[in-house]
C-alpha cells in the first residue's frame, strides 16, 4: 500500500511538473494535400517552405505532412471538399476546378487583365477579404490566394493569330479560360494539370494553356514544339486557393493559430504569386534549349486577340448579373486594387 501510494504521489508530482513546464503543450499533425508532384515548382518553392516556416514558428509543436500528387486519394476537383470535410487538413487547388463555385475569384482570370502575378495576388487577397471570405470562401479557412504568371499557349502547330486556333483541340484549366479559348475558335477540353502529358502524347488535345513554370515538371516542351506568349498583359491567368479545414483551425490553441497566421495572408499571397512568375524563366529557357519555337505576340499585334476576347468578358458580366453579383462593379474594384498594389 505504501509503495502504491508513493507511486501515485510520484506520478501526480510528475504530471504537475510537466504541466508547469509546458511539456504537455498541445502538439498537432496536419496533412497538406495537393495535385502536383513534390518536385514541381509550387510544392518545392511555395508550399513546402511555407510548411517549414509554420513548423518553426510553432516551436516544433505543429508537424505538417505533405501529400503530393493526390496521395490521399480523390481527384484535383475534390480537393476543396476534402478541406471542408476534413479528409485533408490543408489543401492547395485551382479555384476553377469546381466551375462556378467561386464566381468572384473569376474576375482575376478575365483576359488581358494581369501583368504581374505578385501584384494581382495582393489584389486578389484584398478583394477576398472584402467580398469572398464570408460568401464564396465561407466553408473553410483561407490561408492564401494567388495567381500564376502569364498564361502561355503550348501547341503542336504554331499559333500566331486567333484564326490559328480554329479546329485546335486545346486543354484549358477553368470555366473562364474554356470560354475564352472557345470564343477564340478552339475546341476546348477541361482537365486538371496532371492529365496534360498523357492527353498531349495520345492526341486527345493538340495544345494546352499553362504558365511556363510548370512545363518542366509536365515535360510539355518535349511533347509540343511551339509556344505562344504575349508581351504586355497576359491573355489569361488562373486563380488558386490555399485553404485549411475550418474546424481543425478553430480547434487549435491561440498560439498555434498565430503560428499559422504569421506565415499566411496578404504578404504570403503576394510572395506565392511572385514566386510562380519567377519560376517561369527556367521553363522558358528549357524550351529554347530544345530548339522549340517561342512566338511572342507584341502588344500591337495582340489587338485582334483582345477584340476576340472581349466577348468573354461581356458574357462573364452577364452571368454575374444573373447571379445577383454586379459584374461591372466587381471588375472596377479589381482594377482599383490592381492599381493600388502595382509595384512598378
């Protein structure tokens, strides 16, 4: 009995000591899920460094496990629901993989709007805070939002004018870009990024639109030999969402929430967009090294492209108005924020 009493006292004393010294401080493991291979630029240069900074800011109490290439199952369009349902704790996805679900974010995908991905990502975050957090994004905790660098057309045959797209089977990433390239004359096929190499190699599509930064990971310069880029405002870009399960976030103690928040938000959104655009250069260089044909459309020569693309913006405004969203006002506010955040 004396021995049992002593052990009980010793255990109680040890418990009190651990509580007093913080040895029982909450430790959390979070699963981060996304659709690209781990060696691709966004995981390597944006997502994994973010996770490392959060783990450091938490004093090692948060562990973030990275699951690339949809290793937790499902398809890229299911990522946002995985964050909502708790299948994953943190996800990174293309907002347009679920067409029409995030209509306000689409304003940043309209043609010939973006010149700098960092500036637009900062504007995207601010507009999200103003108009999206409690509406389009209400079901999850938003960690960051951003866009990629200028969209590029990668094709089997040269594309120098809108007429060259007639009859071309072209992969596009989102509802807005599908509408855009359909209006430009292509036969569009929607599919997530990981499906591009097989679709090109098997002739399911003749062309794809993606930024330079991801072409190396997908081996696109080895599958097609023509690349059409635009000097000046980009023909398109794509919006991304970096999100966390809301209940998981709310369950954390305040100091761990602070560790996550300190590495997220406006500054990180700008950095992520700027990093994606910075990562365009090696992909472009790889295509040139292979002897591929890089066609650069000047701002003057882009006039027929702009004229043909105007229908896409007009249709989008009408669709927003039908949803009870003032499309013209949304475009005007996005442009105000772009002017505000323009660092040039």
